C-alpha cells in the first residue's frame, strides 16, 4: 500500500507542473528519439541538412554576437553598471562555492575531456589563419593558443549573459524563474507566461535534454573507448547502457540531495581536484617548457583575440571555422538556457560585476592554465617523442588522449590518469544535475525547489535518451540537433543583452537609487512587479 507521504509527493508533483511546457518539452524529446529509433538514416540526413544550412548562412552572425557578449560583460566588470545588484538579499553562498558551482554547471567536463586532446589536433593540422608547418615546434604555441581561445572567455559569455538576464528580471522585477524571464523588457514581468514565453521555455527544455544527453554519451564513450584501448575490454550494447545508467544514478542522487548538500559539495570537490591535478601535471611534466610555451600561447591569445574571434575562413568555404570555432559557440548557446537559469538561481544578492567577473573572468583564470599545462604537456611530449599520442587518437578518437598522456608521466602517471577520469565524471555529474534542476524549474512555472519526483523524472529521461542514442548510433545527430537549437538561443541571448542594456540605462540614470515603476512602458508592468535599481552594499533611501 502507498503511504500518505507518497500520496503527498505525487500530489505535489502534479500540482507544481506547468502542463504545456512539461508536456511539449518531454513530447518533443521523445518524438526526436522515436524518429531516430524508427528511421535513423532519414532522421540524421534531415537534421544534418539543417545544420549545414545554418552554418553556411549564419556563421558570421554567431561570431559577431558572441564577441558582442564578451565586450558587454567586459563593460559590466569595469563600468558603472557593475554596481547594480540582483535583488536586495545577502548572497547565499561563499564566493568560492558560488564560482565552483558556476564552473561545474558549465562546460567544465568538456574542458577536462578536451584538455589533453584539442591542442594535438591543432598541432597536427594547423588552423588556416596561420601559415605554420604542421607538427613543428612553431605549431605548438598556435595549438595551445587556439585551445585557450575556444574554451575560455567567449564560450562562457553566453551563459553569463543569460544568467544575468534571467536573474536580474527575476529578483528585481518579479518575473518567474524561467528562461522566458529575459522577455520581461518586451512583455512585462506579468506577461512572460504567454505563448511566446512558453515557446522559449519549451525550446529550452529540449535544448537542455539534448545537450546533456549528448555529453552523457560522450563521457560514457570515453570510459568505453578507454577500456578497449587500455585493457582490451570491449563492451556491447548492454555494457554501454550499464555505464550510462551508472552515471545517471550518480547525478540523480546528487540532484535529489539538492543544491546545498549535493551540487555545492560536489562542485567544491571538483575545483579542489581540478587544481591538484593541474599542479601535479605541471610538477611531473616538462615544467620549464610548459611555462615557456604557455607564456607564448597566452600572449598570442591576447594579441590575436579579435582576429581569431572574427575569422570565418572565407576562402576555404568556412569549413574549418564552422567545424571548430562556430561549432564551439553554438554548443554553449544550446546549453545557455539551463546554465543561465542555474547561474540565476545561485546569484541572488550578487552584484552585476560579481556575476560578470565570475562568468568570464574567474572561469578563464581556471581554464587557461588547464589548457596551458595539460594541452601544452601533450604537444610537448608528442613533439619530443616521449609519448606517441596522435597515433592512438587517430585510431580510437580523442577519448584516449588522456590515457596516453597521463600514462606517460613518470612516477604518478597511473594515479593522475585515475584522477583525470574521476574529474571528468564528477564535473559531468554537476553539469547533469544542475541542468536537470533547471529543467525542473522551467517545467514547474519557476519553482525554486521542485519536487523530488519532478527532478528524478527528468534525470531518468536524460539517461534514457543518452542510452538509446548511444546504442543506435545517433549521438552525432543529437549533436547536430543541439547546434540547431543553439541557433535560436543566440537570438534569445541577444534579446537578454539588449534588455539589460536598456534596463541598466533606465535605472542608472542621474539618480542611481531612483525607483522605477515601469519597464519600457511594458504591458503588465505594475508597482508590485517593477524593480528597483540596487547598488551593491547600499539600501534604498
């Protein structure tokens, strides 16, 4: 027999869901999986055709837009608008925990995964922007430079813009805690529940499930490929499902524990292990050469930032830029709904400057040393011949790069390899549970603490999608679908940025603490939902 507590939990779940967003978000995802299950070739051809068309016609737009986000956030960090504040409460978490959760919720698992691999690709095939011989000493700083460029400032900018847009209008204007909150300047806080807002939230649910399920498939493939490469163990479809199921169970447990007991503690663990692994690699690797190469690569990254940001590879038909830089911008754009919503969830009480700096400044300060040390070690060892990494990568894929590189380090190589695999997994777990929390919030009308049943439902759905697609070979197609979904979120992020600019202009004005009773004269604006500009450390008169 069911207990009263179980009846209460089910009743809470049924009472809290927003039926339209919940049904369409889950329905579109299941239809997508069904299409690949019934006719994978036809479905992939359709989705991939859309991807090719988007990249061929709009790559320039994504490059300019993402650069615009970086410049906007730079102005917030150093300009007067940085004093404004998300609500008037004290921050809920210490700055280290806040940054650790933000970093873990973003693309940190991808950063760890690609750390030893990406520079090797640019070393063996130099980006066409530079006339440098492949696999030469001159190719090494270019390789590390592009790795830094692809994973630091720009990738994180759309997360941060989305987080600021959602958080500012939620905590200062009373908008619901959903991605559609960024439409407040257009619709008014009382009206973001309309048709347009629901469409944005439904797309956000699909993009989040698709993005995280794909990453779950990639992380699972790293273990599967590693088992085959390192120990000759080959797993069939059942083994693949068991690996992904195990990861799903881990992040579901963390998710049910909640932000404070689950995500926060795991994020703090992640950052501590991340820093220790990076320091150990520097100490036991070619230390002096890493520092020399890293200094040169970082200097090139700073000096050529605008050149690399706007490079479209026009004479080559855009193939290289689309495959690398534009893909890397669309991927986080597809993640921006859940990452932005999670950033908003943990940013209450923070100043705009704190959020902007944590989003692109602090994250870059963690990411750049990682690619300098780990990526630099890989290309140095390959160039010197102390580790032959390119051969296995060519045969098995980028998933084995960490096995070869860490395995070649003296004394502690095996320990560092184990730490690397644990770190990829735990970073992914925090991304998965924060994304599932975000989906739960979106499908409950913006409830900050969704029920356990809601969170478990979306966690299991993500694990199911990843398992099915790994087995039927549809991960590449889901990756293409995530790119397609990222395209409209470039527009949503742009709307968020323009709305913030207009709002900050309106609020900053001649009297910084001047009360505002309307926002752009928006419909539905009222005294109850209109915001007040807050300056960090100050109160209204």
